[in-house]
C-alpha cells in the first residue's frame, strides 16, 4: 500500500512549482496582457493609461519578487 503513496509524492515533487515561481509566472503573463492592452489602438486613451499604470505596478512587484 505504501508504494503508490510514494509514487504520488514523487510525482507531486516533479510537477509542482514553488509559490514564488508560480507567482512570477502569473505576474509575467498579466504584465504581457496589460502591455498589449496599453498599446492597443482599439482602446481609448483612458483605458490605455489605466493599463500602463497597472503594468508599471506589476513591474515593481516583479522586481521585488526577484530581489
């Protein structure tokens, strides 16, 4: 019975990322989305400014995360 339990644990070790890696990955994806929206000609000036400000906040968070 203990053998399957060890296999699951080993699988979890190999496939689970640390919280920091997941957070960084998610922030980078969100930053990409914000940059696209900030530079999209389909958005009005207010929307572009909002996404630019949000992107700057995310960049600061990423810098803090990497320190």
